[in-house]
C-alpha cells in the first residue's frame, strides 16, 4: 500500500509540475486505451488469419490424401472390371497390356504398381502352378506357411520394379492376410496395416491396397454368404513415395507424420530438416478413417510458415500509437504551459483593465455629476431670464394695446420666452440623461395596468388609444427606468402624431427565457430606415417645420436605460407605417412579479 501511495503521489506531483489538468490526464488515458485496443484487435485479427492459414493447409493435406487414395481405388476397380470383362480371369500378357493402358507413372504418381492376387484352394494349387509356369517357367510361390488360405501374387506391373513381389503369398503375414479377408468379406476396397514391401530395398513402411473380385462376377458387400473369392486386384505402396507424389514438402509450410495403430509409417518432423520448427506456432492431431484403417496425422507448422505469416502490422500499430501518444503528451504539456502563461498574462491584463475600468467609472461618475450640477446651475439664470421676460411683458402690456405699439417688440419677447422654455426642457433632459440608471435601489414591483392608467392620464389618451397586451402584468426589475422608457416612447408617439384623435399605441410585454420582451408600437408617420440609428443619439431630432420642439434626449435615455441591462433597443418602421420600438428587460424579479399576479 505505501508503494502504491508513493506512486500516486509521484504521479500527482508530475501532473502538478507539468501543469497537466485532470482532463489532460483523461485524454492521455483514453488515447492509451485506444492505442492498446487497436493493437489488441489487430493482433487478434492477425492470429486468427494465421490460424485459418494453418487450418487451410491442414485440410488441404488431409483432403489430398483422401482424394489421392480415392483415385487409386478407381484404378483398382478398373482392374476388377478388366478381369470380369475377360471371363473372370486374365493371362499374364492380358494384364500387362491392361496395366500399360493405365499409364501409372503419369496418371497415378506415388503408386508402386498394380497386380492380381489369386485365391487358390488347396486342391487347385497344382493347376494354378501349371498355368503360371506356362506363362513364366521360373514362377514360384513363397514363403511356405501353415495357413490353409493361399493368396499368391500372380502378376504385377511394372514387373521390373516389383519382381521380388511376384509369387509372394500375402496370406503368410498377419496384416496382409487380415486386410485381404476383410476386403473379401465386405466386398469393399481395404488397405493393410503397416508392412514392409519385399520390393522396397530401403525397408521403409508401406501398405497394400485391395479390391476383390468374385466368381459370380458381382462386386460390393456380400449379402448371402455364398460368393466365392477368386482374387483381388491390388496395389503396393511405399508411404514415403506416396507422400512425395502427393504434395512436395517444398510447396507447403506444414509438416505432418502418419501413425497406424501406434506405428509410425511416415514422419516429416525431422530436426535435421532446415524448416523444422522446435516450437511450432500451431500443432494439431487429426484422425483419418481410410479404407478400414485409422490413420493418426500429426500436423505441425514449419519455420517457413512462421516466416510467411510473420505480420508486423500489430507491432507497427502499437509503435505508431505510442509515438503519437508521446506527441500528444508533449503537445498537452506545451499547451498546458502556454495556457498557464496565457492565464498569467490574462490575469495581468485583467488587473490592468479593472484598474482602468475603475478609473473610467470614476471619471464617468464625475462627468455625470458635473453634467448634472452644470445643468442644475444653468436652470437658475434661465429661470431668472424667464421671470424678467414675464415682468417686461406685464409692464409693457399697456404699450402693446396702444396704437403706437411696435409688434416686433411683443414678438421678440415671445421668442425669448420660448427659448427660455426650450432651455429649461434641455437642461431638464440633460439632468435626466445623466441620472439614468441611478434609481435601481428604489425598485419595487409595479402593476403594468396601473402604469398604463397613469400614462393615459398624463398624455390625455383614452383606453382605446393606449392598450396593454401580453402575458405579463407586473414588473419587478429597475422599475423606475422602465417607466421612464415607456413615458418617453409613448410621449414621442403623442408628440409627433399628425392626427392625435386617430392615435393608437400598443404596449406588449411577454415573458421569455428569464427576460421580458417589450414592444411599443404606434400608427404615426413612421421613420425612414436611414434615420433609425440617428434617432437614438443625444440631441438628435427629426423635427419638421410646424412640429413641436424636441430636445433630442428622450430616445437617448431609452437606449441608455436598455443597454445598461445588456440588451438593445431596435426600431422597425417605414414612412407612413408607424413605428415599432422593441427591447428586452431583465426578469430577475419575475418570481416576485408572478407572486403579485397571483395575489391580484
């Protein structure tokens, strides 16, 4: 446990020192899992492909043995048919001519020859010997034995290669005799157990292959027990030659051995073989039932198989994945270092920005205070000018009523009074603009229907001229400035409408995603699209001749109030189509407003 804790602590320190986060560690872990997963999958696929190659080679060899033995069986049955076509027996010359038509060396590689074994009854041995010596005077049967059954080899071709087998009585030896009797009893082709052919100078394992023929001319399994065996067409095999003709070792990367009854009859697992693999990649034993015998075939792969199926793809995938992993770790390390430096730089910049912001806020507060004080102080002399103007108008009232009065004097005094009123409106607007947003502490939940009633009363509108719609009836966030926004928008609609009696203003307040979406729409003259931005600037007005005076501050107050909460105010309008001012308002007080709705 202490060792494990030490390793965990080392890994933690490595991550801390390397500035690698937990997410980076997870990315590295997942990447490693994917790399080893890809390697494992590729390795499993490769092993499966190699195993399939071994099974294919195994099945090919087994299939070739079975197919080749079936072909040899066909040759034996062809010999049986030839015997029967000659009346149940053939002479030496007839058999020789038949064997030559088979072209054994071309069509049946691996076979030693093909011949006839006659079944000789004890009382017929003399006649049999007379017939054979009439063909070949030196013919003799050997060896002597005590069995009552005599099965001598009468003919075999090519005789030059098999001369030692001519006259051999196969009944003298157990394996030869038992296979012959089994073939006779079943009427089917049979092979013997392991024997050594008398014609094989190397005394290597071999076997005989029998196909019986009968005096009644019928072949196949015995059904009535009355058939008399006349003999057998047979073929001798040296297993070594048979396998050499079957499939050359140089053409395959799988070696095998064959055992029959526990006795080895063929073995390719030779340590002296250059392709011998002491630790074969695959090894498997197959049981092959073949013509009455059970052969045990031991398959093993060779060095050639290992070389031919040595795939480097999984290793390359693993190496490539680890290299990529190292690059990813390096990249993450440098990214972490860069990220740390970026954070440090961002912290410094943020600190600087905070300091600058604090300075700007202080300067802005001082500027707003200055503007407010200046505007307030300007109101005193303006108010004095207005009072003096009124006093002069009162003092000259008799003069204005006389016949000698100059109308220009009255007009000029009226102009002074109008300019004083405009100056008052302007200074009041500037003060309001400077104080926009400073009343948040005074917020309280307000009723929108009550606000509408107050606006109708202040602006001289009827209920049909100023309507409220939407799913919100109470506002609880920055309500002071909210009311000022509605006052300015509704006041502008009233001020600039060409036909006040036809005025229609619709205020829509809808709750959406934690905020309120508000629309104030009127049916006035509208505003051309090229002036949509300009109308929100301070002191900007689109007043035409004959229209009421305007300070150009109302919509600037609307814009400033909305933008203080992170939203924007937009205008949708065309000339002659009215104006639709849209903006959003914070919904922090939505819960309180809903509570008010329920209470109402």
